[in-house]
C-alpha cells in the first residue's frame, strides 16, 4: 500500500514538472496574444465577409496615399465606415501583420498612414480586450511617433485605472512616448490622470510643455466632452473639472503670451462651476497688474462662447 502511494506521488510529481516546463504552456506575456488569436479565428469563421471587406479597404491605402495633401493620408474614416464588424480584421493586421509584401501598402508613407488609421479606427471602438495590445505598442521600441500618439489615445479612451496608470508611467519618459502619453492623459478622464496632469503643470516645465499640459487639462475637464455618451466614469466629472480648473487658474498668473492664451482657452473649455470663485481668490493676493489680468479672464469666462 505504502509503495503504491509512493509510486503514485512520484508519477504525479513528474507530470507536474513536465507540464510546467512544456512548450505548450504559454508565457504570461503571451497570454493576451493567444486570446486575440482565438477571437480573430472565431470571427473569421463566423463572419468571413468582414475580412473580405477589410481587405478591399486595405487595398485602397496606396491610392489614398497618392492623393494625400498632408503628411499622412486619412485612412481612419474609411476603416471606421466598415463598422464594429471590422474590429477583428483590423486587430489581426495590427497585432499579427502579414509577412507578404504583396499584402502591405507599397510606399513607406502609406504603410505608416495605414497603421495610424488602424489604431485610430480600432481604438474608437473602446474594446477593453485590446488594452494589452495598446500597452505593448506604447512600450515598443520601434513604434513610430505618429503611431504612438494614436496608440496612447486608444489606451486613454478605455478610461480604466489600469490605462490611466500605464499612461502616467509612460508620461514620465523624456521622449516621443512620454509626450504622446502626457497628451493622451487628458482623454482618459479619470481623476488620477487629471491629478497627474495638474502636478505636471504645477512643476512649471518649459513653455511648450505647459501649452500641451494646458490643452490636456482642457480635454480632461471639457464640459462638452462630459455631455457625450461615451464617457464611462461620470461619478468623477465634478472632481476632474475642479482639479483641472484649479491647476489652470494657478498657472494663469505664472504665464504670458501664447501659454497664457492656452491656459485661458482650457479654462473656457472646462467651464467648471468653481472657476469664478477660484479667480476671485487668486485676485485677493495678486498685485495690481495681475489683478487686471484676472479681471480680463473673469470677463472672458462670463462671455464664454463655448457654452
């Protein structure tokens, strides 16, 4: 009896050891790719026509690139017009790009426009299952700056705490990835993201960075954006708009010229109920020259054309 138990234990231990080291067990960082492949395969079985329509649209990218007027062809509108059914065909092209050159746009500018368009069109669907893909592209060393901006925006639009924290971490990098993440924090519309933007503005970085931070805070607190149906965390609206307004009023007196205009424009977009009180409080301790600037800001707010 004892020998039988011992043999059983040894056999079980060997099975566990073999399975733990077997090639069939996916690595943790590959699990999300396995999940995407499964969804793509299922979609291809259930709706092959969606993949055909996508391939037809993809074949038009070179023509769009030849007619472009700006730096990149506008690929996203045509892909969005395919509707939600194009999600998995687009994800397949992004996550598992084909190796055959015949399936890719011929020019480098067209390939870049195609990738940006794919991210924009797919990100607009706000599918939480794509969070690992967006984070992988955001962290990828070879992701081009134009794609980084689209990826950061796609991640931000998920409006999850995980997305916000990933963008906050990336925004601390002093490169194109950091710039893209910082600007996208305004699209995330989570309180933790807005506080990170406020802290960055309070640090009074260089002027260009302050302008981008002001715009991002305007995005985060935008009174118009909070009225749209896509916002997920309405319980945080009041706090986000207040934090944005507080940071912008604090920055207003420490700036001038185009940066002050950017801060003022952001305050008009946020249009937080507390803004007049914040301006009055700042006026009490401001010197006469700055009081006049605050009076001008208050007057502009009273006649806010964005309301």
